[in-house]
C-alpha cells in the first residue's frame, strides 16, 4: 500500500492572539486530510480528519529521549522471523 499525499495548501489560522501557519495534505487513496500547524516555525499541532472523525495531537516539546514516567517498553517482545512464525505469522515480509 503506497500512500499518495497531495499538498492542498497553506493558510494562516488565527486563534486568540496567536496566528498559526497551517499546511494541509490529502491522502488520495483514503481521502484522509492531515493539517500541520506551526507557530514561529515550530510544529505545535496536527489534525487528522477521516470523514466525521477528527484526531488532534498537540506537540508540547521535542526531545531526543522518551519520558520514562509515561513511556515504557515493559512486556515488549522483539519480533523476528522465529517469534512471528510461532505466533502464526507468515514472516516479516508479509506485512
């Protein structure tokens, strides 16, 4: 499945005393619209619109590490050919 995203346009969006630059893209296959909001050239928000469903992600900060108090890989199982085969998968190339 190769997604094709088409650039729709850029607009300024005012919210209170702040003006955001919004870049909009559309996935031609699914029709999903993704909007990226920037404030002073910093990515601060993303909206994904899939029909009547709107998902909003607020980006608070960028770091090169994960916050261990909210992100954990406890219980993580590394998937390799042997593990995936034991789970009934057809191999990593089957995704």
